[in-house]
């Protein structure tokens, strides 16, 4: 017992002396301590005590310490304490994965997730992927991956665990509203190639445009789809944003700009000049055809920017269910060692001034239902077509 107390006292004394020497050195150099460290001297001492106690008394404390792992853990702890699931840290490997996804291809299940009230929720499965074929739905709560309960996991850890080489398998367990048991899904990963825009020609001159995500390729894909719709002599457009989890802000504003001639597309409000911006439409459009936009609870972020702008600018009627309510803007800040931080710098608002964050966008016409590959059985789509025909009739 005396030996343990002695070791602890010695550790504390050594730590105190080291801290005193360091603080003294900084003071002598004329540098203000607060300008070079992220915490007070007392807080740094607490962190030093914690590490010293772990290395001295933990059963595995004699094993080599991964300095970078400790550092990254501390950074994640700072961000987690901020209470914003969209402000997050990416180590260099995670940053590379994120860049691959934005460019449009990665290995995984084809599922977008978000964290809300401490839960990991499915925002939407991507059309034609293992997650969609298995039957995962928006607002399913992921509670287990394999045999591991994911309570307390951050979003990046969940994403990293779900992804993997094409052909490898993973089991996930979800909790679904109005289902009194956990649902088990055995999935095989695939190479997910994100073609974000798909065009179909319906009867009566209706062009159906399915937009599944907003990445670097989306604007060009949409231009091609609208050119093709013109060649097919389309008379109206149904833009389907259901289960679209969002993506790049600039892709969303470019899409809106294809349909409107002027006016505000989206505004952002934050704490510094760069975060306070209003983005306006530019002169000229890709099409002036009547249109209806489909949304649901899986429509988030960039999808809400597009639908909110088209609604407020009286360019389209919105049909479906209330959207997800992710109305914040994140900017990526690169750090000196190749890691990065996404920080929420602003909340966006629609042209009418509506803030959607944690609220969602209510459609002009609420219609229950969910997407169905058999378009004739898709209640929301059929209602959107009815609404579009009314607009086409008025225009004709």
C-alpha cells in the first residue's frame, strides 16, 4: 500500500516540476500561455495526471503508447463535447474515404446515416444498392453492427465499420418505428458507384427525374438529363428527391439555378462574415417547363435547399412528406498533419426566411406512402403526376 502511495506522490511531484519548468520557460520567453495552448495550465495538468495514472496503474500501462491515437482521441472529445453531430474530426485515412465518396464511388452498403438525439439513423438507402435491396428505410435506427452495440459510437466510426471491400459481409440490427423487435439484415458489400441523376419518360409528355445525391458530378448529369428531356419533347417534370440525403451545397445551388431566372436560392447565417452569405440565381435557365418536386423524411440537407427554394420562388409544388430537417452548413478545415475537421459554420434559410434545421420542410401537399419501383403503385408519385398535369393544363 505504501509503495502505491509513494509511486503516486512521486508521479505527481515529477509532473508538477515539469509543468512548472514549462510554464516558467514560456513566461520567460514573453509568450502568453493562453496563446499557445488550448486549455488553462490547470486543465493541462489534469490531462497530464490522467495519462500518468493510466501509464502507472492500468493493467496494460506498460505497453507502448500510440501518441497520435491519444491526440486524435482528445480532439474527438473536444468536438463531441460541443454537442453537434455534424461537427466532426477526420483522420487522414477517413478524409481520403470522404473525398472518394464525394467524387462518386466507394465500397460499402449504399446507406447514408446521420446522428440525431444520440441515435444513429438511416437517412436513406441509395437506389440499387445492397441496403436498398435488403429493405432498409429512412429513420431506421442502427443499434448493432455484427455483435457490437454501437451506442456511443461517433458517426465516422459507424461509417468505417459499415464500409469494406466488395464481396465482404456484414450484419446490422435496426430498430424500426411500430415494430416491437430488432430487425436483422445480412448484407454483402458492393462497389457503390453513385450516378446521381436518372431520367425516365412517362406518358403525356412527363419527364421523371430521380436525383439521389449531390456530388461533384450532379450538375453535369442534370444538364444532360434536361437536354435529353427536351429532345424527348417533355412537357413537364417530376423531380424526385425522396431519400436523397444531400451532399454538396454548390451542387444544390447549381440545380436550383437551372430552373429559376432570379431571386434568392439560399441564405446562410453564422457568426463571421464568410458564414453570412446569400446565394442568388443567375440569368437564364435550362428549362421553364412546369414541375413538381417529391420529398419525404429521407430528404435532407441539399435536398431541402433545392425543394425549399423551388417552393418559395413559386417554381414548383412540393408533394410528399415532411423532410428530415438537416439545415446546417459544414466547412472542411484542413489541419497541419493531413487530418481535418468539419465544422458547422452556419444554418441556412430558404428564400422566405424559413430555417429548416431540426424542423424540416412541410410540402404543399402532404401525401403518405413511400417510393415503389412499380411506379403505378407509388402513391406519392402518382399524386405528383396528377398535380403536374394540372400545371401543364394551365400552361397549355
